[in-house]
C-alpha cells in the first residue's frame, strides 16, 4: 500500500501547481445579442451558453466567436481575450427570409397568410418571409376553402397551391324556392327547389321560412332533381323564404334569393260548428232532407273539446240524409270542414253553382267523397271526377278528417288538403257547366249507403275582401269560431 500513497501525493502537487500557473492568464467574455438566445461558439466549440451570457476563465488569446440562432444569419467575429479583463461583444443578428409562391388552377383565389388577408389573388409571389411554418388559406367563389402549411426556407422560394379540379366542389346556389305568393294563416304551404352539384354529388336542402323557423337538412336527393317541403306559417305577414344546398360531402352553398309569401288572415263568410242548436234537432240550414229512413240530427258526438256536430244516418240505398245552404260567392276562397264516417260507405260534400237550369250534375263545382268503391277506391277520400275518383288518401272509420279545399272560380279548379297536407292540386270542377260556388251540401245519397256520418266546423273563408260577391249579405268574420253564434246564414232559401 505505501508505494501507492507516495505516487498519489506527487500527482496532486503537480495538478495544484499547474492550476495556479494558468489562473494568472484568464480573461472573461461577455456576449450579448439582439435578439437573445443565440448559441455561443468559440473556435468551433460550443460553450453550451446562449446570449446574453458571461463566459469566465478563458485562456488569453484570439478566438473566433460565432453566434447561431434559428432564422438568423450566422454571426462571426474575432475576439481577443486578455488576462484579468472582460471583453464585451454586442451582436445584431440579421433575420433570414425566404419567398413563397402561391398558385391555384384556375387562378384568382384570395390569399390569406397566417390568418391575415394579403389583398392578393393567385398566382402571387411573396418575399421576405421568416423561415418556418406559415399557414396559407385560399378562398374562391364556387370552390371550397382550402388551406395548407408552408415551410419557408431561407434564401429559397417555396411553392404551394391547389388544382381545384381535384377538390369537391360546392353545389350551385339554388334558385329562390317556388311556391305560393299568398296563403291563408294555418294553410300548409309547399315549396320546391332544386340545384346541381358540379361533381354530380347528391344534395340536400335546408329551408329558412323567414318567420323565425327553419328546417334541418333534408334527405339526400340526386343532383338536379326537384325537392319539396311544406311549412305552416306562424303568423300573418310577408315572409322571405330561402334555401341553401349541401352536397353529400358536406360542402354548402350560400343562401338562395328569397321567395316572398304573404300570409293573410282568413275571413270567414260562412261558419257553423253546430254547437248552438238543440241536441237532437236540425241545423238551421237552407235545406235539410231526411227521407226514406234517413235522418239528420244534432249529435253530442263532436270535434274538439266540446259541443255538437251534425249527424247523418243513411242506412239504405233508398234513404237520403242531406243538408245544404246558400253561401256568398267569392272568386277565390276556401272551404273547410271536419267529417268522420263510422264505417266504409259512400258520403259526399258538394259545392254547386246555384244558378243551375239544366242537368243538376253539370253544375257541381267541388265534389269530395268518402268512397265505398263506387268511384273505384274503397276506403279512400276522393275527389269525384265523373264516374271515377281521384284518390286523396285512405280513411279509417271512426276518425275525424279535416278537409280544406281552396277554389278558383275563374280557373274552375281547386286544391285539396287533408289534415293539413296538400293531397290534390288543380282538381277540376266536377260539372262542365259549373262556374260558381254559391251553395254547399253534405249528402247521404238515394242510391248509395253511407251508414253513420258526422260533420262539424264547416267554414268558408276568403283572403280577398274585394272578391266578387254574388249575394248582398256579405258579413265577414275574422275569427274562428265566430263569437256568440257560430252559425251565419248567408241567405234564406226554400227549406224542406
Ligand atoms: Ca360536390
Ligand atoms: Ca261542433
Ligand atoms: Ca242512401
């Protein structure tokens, strides 16, 4: 062990002597830079310091000082270190830049750089950009927005861009929705639209009804096909209806132009809810027929919360059960009623031209039936058209159906809604000679069997108060049901 200890002692003395000798010729270096954070290299060796830094105890001598900072040019100078003094170096670092070329096919897309609008359109060359990542966004009408990240390299031109033909394109903005320009409050209004997608994608639609309500996106339909949807407006007023389209990839067009629709209050000029008659009595209509085993009476079966309806009993072919009344004539108006049949049978509503002078059936204008099959559609509510029927929808015995028919005397046609849904458009007047609507009937016929039928809430309304009035008594109600008595008799006529 002893020889080893002596050896270690000598080694220690030698080291101490060497340190004392070198300490005498050390100097310091203070390196500062703008910006800070540059790596400090002395004679190609890193000091493992970054600016600003004080590096102590450097041997006397001349050194090459190098500063390295990402995005900035390399900075180099020579420094002379002297013993027992501090040399201070201040370095101004110069930023590196690169160029960016932004292209598109076709050209003319607005260029956004790092979320700022550049005011330039493709194709465009930008200079003086800091190296590193930059976001580039392009926006061009008719094309989806596109973005990318460009990595700028110093003293280099980087190119980014898009060939739009490789991208999913937006569906075209649909034309303004097509539909009614005016309608009565409460009526279901139908609008149709279409658009094409330049890629042939399937499309869906979203309507903004203009009254504060809008739809969800519709089901997808083929590009170019017509799509329809309905809306019941919440209030009177003029509402701007518009639509936008989306393709199956979710690319969405702008809103279409608007289609204006005026929703008017319905003015009832005939109303009867049958609630004010004595139970078991007759409705006070212009004519009531109950013959050969048929009967008409006020029943406590009713539509709505309370009240009565008019019950028709027509148990045999020979039996007749009928009510009819004269109503004021309007050029354009609507008829509403509730009815229900207790079994499959044949029962009809008719509006007629009272001035008939020839064959009665030629003067029927609106003709709507519960069919028992005699018009070809067993169990359907139909528009009667000669000896055949135009089916509207099936009926279930024992259920109420709301019928609304809007007619145009000039066009000699009418639209029919069942429970608020448009079921028939431009239905023809039944009789070739019928031109007016001035009397209405509900009938269990003498050649068919209806069984038991209930009718309630019969109303005629117009939206046009200047409409031609055939009869002088033309009182208008603005509410449904009318206050106090809901029966308004337009004009007396012969009663049976
Ligand atoms: Ca598309
Ligand atoms: Ca009633
Ligand atoms: Ca009958």
